[in-house]
C-alpha cells in the first residue's frame, strides 16, 4: 500500500477510487496506478520521500480510465514507434513468435530491423511490464490478454487492413513444412477477417481448402468445417460462386461430407442441392448423390429407404443391380465372380493394384445398409459384383471394409471358419491402405467387432478397439470413433473387467463427445451403459429398471422415431435382461424375453449379439420361459461357436447347459470354464446359481460356501449393489471370511462333492480327449487327474 500503516486514513480516498475502477483485479490495479503516475496525479515527493497526490477524489476518479484497455493504450502510445509496431504485430499473431519470425513479420515499407534490434525491443517491452519471457516456449509473450487487446487497438483503422494483408502474405511464405503449418492457420484467419474487396476470393477459397485438409489430418474437425465454410462464404459474398466451376465444385464436395459427419444435415443438404442444380455431368454430381442418400440414412436411420436411393444411384452409373434379387440373380452373380477369380482363393486379391475410385464408397455404404436390413441376397449380389469390379479395374480404398461384409454373411450362416478366413484376408488387403488412418482404423474395428470376437476373447481385443477409437477421434471421423468406443466398452463389460466410478467417468466423456458433434443417437447408448454400471454398483430399489440420472428408458424411447426406437429398445432390453438375471427379477426377465424374442437371432455386431443371446438363453432356462425355442436357439448358437473353438462361447454354453439341466458336474464345469476365461461376472453368476441349486438339494453347508464365494466374486467385479442384496438375503455372509470362500472347490475341501470330476461330453466341447479336472480357486489353478474307471 501507499503511505505508512499509521496513516491509513490518508490513503483510503485513493484506495476507494482505484477499487471502484478496478474491482480489485491486480492487473487492473497496476495499470490504474501507472496511469495516475503518467498523468502526474500521483507523484513521489523527493523532499518527504513518500508518494503524494494533490487532487480531490472526484479528480482522481476522472483521471483513471473506466476501461483498462484504454489505460494500456495510453501507456503504449508513450513508447517508441518501433515498440508500438512490434506489439501490434505480435498482437495479431496468436502463436508465440521466435525472434527471426518476428523480424520477418516486421519488415514492411520503411521498417527494416535486424534480429538484434528486435531482441532489444522485446527486452524494453518487458521492462515496461507489457511482455514477459516464457521459459516454456522460450519466447516472449504478453503478460495479460488485455495488453494484447490494447495493442491491437493501437493501430489506426485505415492502416489495419493493409497490415493484416502484409502479415498473411509473410506467414504464407514462412510455411515451409509441418513445423510451420501454424503460419497457414494464422494467415487464413487474418485474410478471412478482411473485407472481400481486399482479397482475391478464389485464392482465399483455395487457401481455406488447403488449411481444412491440414486441420482434418490433425483431427481438428471444427477448424476444418470453419475454413471450408469461410471459403464458401468468400465466393458467395463476392458474387463469384460458380465463376471458377472446378474450384466451387471441389469446395462444395469437401463441405458436403464434412457437414454430414458433424451431423450438420441442413448445411450438408444445402450444399448437395447446390451441386445437383449446377453440376454439369453425372460424375460431377457423384459425391452429392452419394451423400444425399447417406444424409437420409444418418438422420433417420431408415435403412430401407436408404437402400432404394443407393441402388438407384448405382444403376445411374450402369451397374443394373435389382433392388430385390431373386435366388437366380444370386447364383448368377456368384458364378460370374467365381469365373473372374479363376478358382483362386480370395487372398489373390492382395495382388490387385490400388485405384482411386469413388464408386467404392457408394458400394460400401449401400452394403452397410443391406447388413442392417438383413437383405442377404442383395448384399451377396453387391459384394460379388464389387469383387468383379476389383479384378477388372483395380481396388479402391473402401474395398477392404466392404469385403469384410462377406465374412459377416458367412457368420450369419454359422460358417465360423470361413468367415474368420475372410477377416484374415481383409487384414491382408488393409495393409495396402495403412497410410489412410480413417480407412485403416475403421476397417480394423469392423473386422474385430464382426469377425474377430467369434474365436478370440473379448479380453484380448478390447484394447485394439480402444486404439481404433483414439485414431478415429484424432482424425475427426466422429461416427466411426463412436462406433469403436461402443465396441470397446461393450467388450470391456463382456470380458468382466472391473466396474467402478472410473468406467462411468470414461463413458460420460464419450457421451459428451457425441452430443458435442450432434451424435445424440450414439450418445444415448453410452448413457445406457453408464446406467447399467450404476445399477450394478449403487443401491437401487429397482435395479432392473432404467430410470436413473444417466438414462431414462421410457423418456428416451418416446423421443425417437420408430426405427431408432426399435434399435434402442433391443439394446436397452438386453442390458435390462442382464440386470434382471443378476438380481433374480423373474418378472422382468419374462418381460424382456417377450421383447427380445421378436428380434432376429443373428446380428453382424458380435459385441451386441453376444450379451443378448447369452442372457436370453440363461434367463429362458431360469424362468422356464413359455417359448422353449428361445433358450434352445441361444444354446445352439453358443454350441456351434464352442465346437469351432470360441473362447467367448465356451463358458456361456456350459453355463446354459447347467441352467437347462442342473447338476453338480454341470455347474462345476461351467464355473471352471468361467474361471479359465477370466470372466469374473459370469463366474459370480454361475456360483450363485450353483448355490441355489444346492439349497434345493438340501446341501445347505456347501450351498452357503458357494454363495459366499459368489458374493466375493460379485464384490470384486464391482457389483456392490448385488453384493449388498446378497448380505440382506443371506445373513451368514456377514461372518464369512474371504479365505474360506476361496477354498470352496479345493481338492482338500470335500472329495465327494466339490472335487467331483468334470467330464465333458464330446458334443459339448471340441476336444475329444476325456479329461477330468480338480478346480482350486484359491490359487486359480487346474490339475489334471486320472479318471476313475
């Protein structure tokens, strides 16, 4: 403070004036005090060795500017013209500037300073408390944003446009590699801020397109969209939208898919209409035609209508594909494809050269719609026709992610090995396009989610999906990034990884990412998964219901159209059924089975099909569901996969067998399989149902031990709400030790009960050797023992 402590009253008047102007902001206080000194309202008395002021409170108030920016402007105007010019240049470039770059930017008209002089000016500005040295960037930066703002306002309006034009031209010259690409971002922003008469609209549009590509490669999708629309607006405002036909067409063809991926369907439709109205040839209208049907599909999820539109476009380009192929059409296309392959395996396609052909994008999206609509004949015709196109004319980058759908067709027909081979060939073809991050990550995601999980465990492939999500998010492929994230979290839950607040936080981050880019349909799925995890972890009166803070099922479904609601109801009912099975809510199980039994028993996405069929089968046998076919179909699905060697199917299949025909050996086989697969959640459920079965057999001591082991498994999984319910149902759990529960199936426990041999029939597993195991859950080990004759 100014003055001595005993003279507080003397400085009160000054303090009140400064506070009223600055509200105590330390930066503003400093600027206000400096302004008073500059205007001699506040001075240092050399005779008395103290600060004094000799004006009234009213005069003090009028001396200090109301706007701190004006105060700083006044300070800057008292500095040398060189420092003023340097500060103005720095103010219009948001990045920190090295001395050589700043020197180049300051070279204009009569001003030509060398680097040593610029370095001196930086030090002087630092002494004036306008700049500071940043050790982090090793450059000088403004002390406060208000100083930058004041520096920008220090240039006359009539000189501002010429300065910005000069800076943008110098920055473009300085952009010579990846490390200086930032110069182009700053240059285009400066030019976009200028009146249209100050710039060449065509050159500016091209620069915006160039920067949009860099932004897309860096995953800055907002900047990509911004620069493309700035370029488009530049052409529109100048009245030269179609003066350079090729430029405008290229710009609109970039705007259309960008807006569609961001969920800006109105903007995308406007650009599509512009191209369709002004495009000269069918090829010029290709991207508009393709994205027109994709916008309809993305906005309404009406895949049936989308297929009709897609087939019309393909036929416009001479492919003559029937909308509803007959069996004869399918056979005909299969024979033509076989002749084109000349009896060679699909792996021979790896020898086909790469060709940039946009028709592959159209095939890819029509095939995707056919998958969702289960139009298997149409999909077969499309794929076989596309294979012939590849052999004749070369391979487009979208071919691998389309070719994998042939594997999905075989997967639906139960041809596990054949579909897995298609997945392997797809990955082989994908190596040709490794440099394209979107194609590579998206195709890898599809292969894992649709084919990879048939035989490989959810646990082993979850991280691969997470990497796909990160790569797709980085390059701004939002729709695909959301799909990869859904695959990751679904496989995370299916693998039995721990629940907890961290998982819920990660799910919420993806939710917010979806809403940020208008992907509400995707975001809702993550809200549902988060509510599922919350219901398992936190206490709830109705844990089988989805009516919590994260997700309200009824409200959400009512806000969707018929198609979206139907798809959402399927996924929502799947996870409610799982909760009902875990919490023993038989009424809810029956209700969910009534809903889910109306859906097909096949689906291309295994991470969504597996939990549905898993808990449909388990629940159907648990409640003795009226339609016995439901449980049998689910059992048959997992039996086929188990025979093929699926790591995910075996524990589910054996658990279903135990629920269908309960016995000690059946349950112990199931428990052993869940432990071997490290599916802690299934292990907990199998142990619980084994305990309930033992209660019915009046083996209460062993039943209690089994329920105790189940309790600790649920707790370790993170299903604390379920664990709490078990303590309320079974009071003996309050006194049960974890060590005792762990020793449940040890060899020394009881030779005639828990260590009974677990012989598996040849029809149940792929192995033909009859082996018996002793399970020791304490050490998580298995020991092969001789089977008694």
